[in-house]
């Protein structure tokens, strides 16, 4: 697939037409006595929603939609919440119409009656959301609105109905067929580069020099998925390092003083950061498509690259380990291991070589248990990054002790990082094994680390040495 340029003549034409459309929309607003930045109360937002649903004219509908979104944006938090609550409570299905459709279906289960039943069962807020999407900038505004729903859903569980409808519509609107893969490099427009700095979620980009080091060298790549309604907003982007082997630590990849290699000399592509940029699109999965498409693009450009791995964080490990340490009934740890793990509570413990050597076999065995034995209620891995990559068909390939010594890395995983291997011939089988049988694809070196009895720090009998587990070796 040919990568699309980020800025094109079509984009500039679209901007011109968008400006013209905005002008026409402003005229439409004037017909209703509305202004573009007029704040509205919750009651006004609700009343305008009913008006929007009742209108049949497209021009007036666009004007109303634009005004409603502008009024919502300018409203205070209480009025926004009142509007969102109303979406949940007052904009469900028309019950009278639904009951009529149910009775008609019971009398005659024809295709026509089935269609009428499905139409009547649809909540009115879905059509409202569709009409709001017609406004200039409507898609971005609705993504932001869903972000507000997600932020309030714990305290206002009735908003789950609203969120369900957002997810239903967004799944179609952000279908893979609408997304465009684009290379992001040092020549990309500055407004997009600024967003890469802002949205980076895994390894902070500190300044423009840091960003340049990730985009400009010949052994670095960055790709993003873009949507035609959000032309300068990457929905998700991945940073790639081209290397000669599978890395065990992040610091060498991010070193500003490192010596780049020629892309033609690389044998391995390392996905070291994947960032979703829109909180309002949480749960709308397109990261798996991004990885697979980037793999295909790199293979086309660089046939010398044959291995595709990640260098991934383990955001749930430290919390899980703390629960095991705090649980007196945990069968994973013996008393000696519990005592040894107290060193994790000491600042900068990793700077002491003896302490690190003592903890390494304990942490690696517990990490293997975390990935291969600890499961959530649905039988999936506890770690969110593991769920993502293993669910996409990758294999857990190596555990890297102290792979990330940054403050964030130490806080979330005691420095642990992992490599997931994307072997194209095994992706489908790995995915099916996980979802059909709950089996996690893992290298044999990782499986050997899984403890069969409580982890201990006591010396092994007969050799006088501390019990140890080897660092899992890469298999690709």
C-alpha cells in the first residue's frame, strides 16, 4: 500500500470548502437567533436536541447541530452533566413506537416487521449523535463528548447507555477502511509534530531535539493512523527503531548520543512506543491494524528486516506484586523471598549491584507467573499491554530485568520490560489459541521461569549458590 502524503492539494481544497460551509452554517444559525459561542443551560441543550431531531431540512439541521455543539462546549460542567444525563434518560427508544413494532412482529415475523422492530428499538440519541456529526468539526466534538462521558461514568452509571451508543457508532465511523496510514518524519507539518510530543504516552518526549532523534535518523521510523474527519490528529502512532538485534533495555534506543546505523544494515524492527491519542476513542481498537500494516510497509521498504518485536512496558506488574507481597496467604512467595523483596521499597535499589543480582531471579520468576498464570475474570492476561499484543497474535518472547530504569518504569514495573515477537506465520494461530483456549503464546525460555513451588531467595542445596533463574533469551 502506498503511504498517503500528509498535506495534499485535496486537503487544501477541503479547507476552502470547510470555510465556505462554516459561512453558510453561520447564516443558518442566524435564522434561529443563535450565536456560535453562546453558552446554553442544560434545559436549552435538551430543547435544542429535540428541535434538531424534529427538523428535516439539511441546512437548518447542520446549523442547529453546530449551535448545539458550540453551546455544549461553552456550558458549565453542571449543565454539561445535565445534558449527558438527559441523553441517558430521555433519548432512549420511543417506547410507544417500540411496543407497536413488537406487536406487529409477533403477528407477522416478516422481514419488513423485523426491520421496523430494529428501527424502533434504536435509541433516539443515536440519531441525535449522527446529526451532530454533520456539523463542521462535529466528529472531533463528539469524540471529546464521549471523553466527558467516560470521565463521569463511574459516578453516573446511567451514562453507560450513552457510552454504548457512542461505541456502536464510532466502531463504524472509525472502521479500518476509513483510516489512512501515514509516515511521520521530520518534514511532517509542525502542528502534527507538536501533537506527537504531547500525546506520547510511553516514553516522554522532552523537547524538539528528543523528537528529532526519534524521527530524523535513518534507523528510526514513525507511523500514524489518520481519519479523514480528523486530518491533523493522529489517532494512534507507533515509534520504530531499526536495529541489529532484539533490545533488552530502552535507554540505548533513546540515547541522543547514540550512533545511528544504516537502515539497510538492520535486521530487526522494534516497536518501542505505541500511543493512542484520543481518550474519547478508548475501546475502539485499531492498534492491531496499525502494527500489521507497519510490518507490511517495513518489509516492502526494507526486505533485510526479518524480525519484528516490541520493547514493551509492563504497567500492571508492580501493583500486582504488591498485592502478592501484602497477601499473607499468597502461595507464590516463601518468607525469604518476601524479605528479599523489601529492597524494592528502597529508593534507587537498582544502583546497588549486589541487591540487583539478588532480586533478579526472584523478579523474573514472579514476572513469568504474572504473565502466564495470573488472569482476569475473563481469563485474559491481567496486564493491559500484554492483552493488547497477545490478543493481536504476538508471542511473549523475553523478560528484561531492569529494562527501564526511568522513574516511571521503576514505579509501574520495578524496571521490567518485555519483548513480544510478531512472527507473521504464527499470528493467527496464537490469536486463536488465546481466545479459544486461553493459551498464551510464550517462548520456552519464558515458560521455564514459571515457578512450580513458592519462589525463594535461599541458596540451592548442594552448590552453595543463590537460587537463580536465567534471563530469558530471545528466540528470534
